């Protein structure tokens, strides 16, 4: 019995020793605030995950949306003076699901279903700003580390198929924490305001998602059950608009002509009046 306890204690000590070696040798430049990853390590992990995502999902030719998406990225990014990303890149996945998600390296993916649902490019700008918020607040890397720990580095890079599937599932399906979702919403509302795009577009988008799923919302990253959808819609429409100055960016978008602008503005005001 004593020998067994002694052996178990040695195994436990050896395990702790191995973890210590990994943390001190494999991750010598770790930044605790960023989840124990140096910039170089995060960049390599980013490249690997992006390659896997684009193997798992079908990246489609999105010519009809490309100009509009590029315009939205440029409009939002130039308002972010202290952005952590040199650039943002957006790709469209050939999936009918109404969803979008962010990953490492400033990469944002939109499912085609999300783009087809949006009636106005400003609604997609609201989604984009929200996903940028997750990236700027380091939510993606923090979530990866908290969900998978050291296996993110030691398992993914060795081609662990099961782990890779779990990582992709987490990025495209799982909601962030309540605090992180609120931070991303706040970031989006402020960025939209500063960009001359009404923050109410975020609430309008949430309302459409709610209606699209008839209140039976699956695991869609942008509209998780916490905080509640109603709370997030209300927050968007109650955003302080006193010093807001709307800018017509003339974002090219399929089916949108800017002669329709007055009619669309009336629709947004109608939604506002319901709250």
C-alpha cells in the first residue's frame, strides 16, 4: 500500500515537473495577460487554425459581396487608432446558416446565410464591429486557452483530428462568456457611432436573427442566450445618439440602391418605436 502511494506521488511530481518544463521552455515568452502565448506563437497558431477552417468549410467566390465587405472593413478599421491588427481580412463560407465568427490573425468569416439575410450593409457592419470587438479584446485566444489549455499548442500542431474538430466547433458555434459578449457589443456600438453608422443597426440585426429562428435560437456565436437577446436589442436602441452624426458611406451591396435610403430609415425608426 505504502509503495503504491509512493509510486503515485512520484507520478504526480513527474507530471507537475513536465508541466513546469512546458511552461518554462516551450513558452519562454509567454504573456499571462494574453494567455501564455508570444506574438510569434500566436501567429503560427493563427495560420494553422485558418488553414484548418478553410479546409473544413468551403470558402466561396463572393464577388457580389467582396467590394461591400472590403468597404466596411476599411470604414471601421480607420476609426480604430490603437487597433491590435495591422489589417482585417474577411472571407465568405458557402453555408446557409445565419452566422459569423472571428478567429486569430484578424480573420473574420461570414456564412453566406448571414449575408443573404441582411437587407442593408450597415447591418453587416454591425456584425463586423462585434466580431472585431472579440478580436481587439483578445477574446478568441483567451477562449482557446481556457477551453483547451496547453493542448491547443501541443495537440493542434501534431494534427490531432479530434482536437481540431473541437477547436473549429468552439470558434464557429460556442458563445463567449457573458462579460465577453457585453464587451464585444459595447465595442461595436461605440465603433459604429464613431464611424457614422447608427448603433441601432446592431439591435436591428439581433431582432432579425431572433425572428429568423422564431425564438428557437441554436448555437449562433453572435446571438447567444447570455446576455439575453432582448437585453442586447434594448441596449442598442437606447444607445446615446445625442452627438451622433450619420454618414452615408454608399457601401455597395446586392439589391441596395441609395434611393431606398429614406424608406429604410423609416423602417429602423419603426423598430425603435416598438421598444
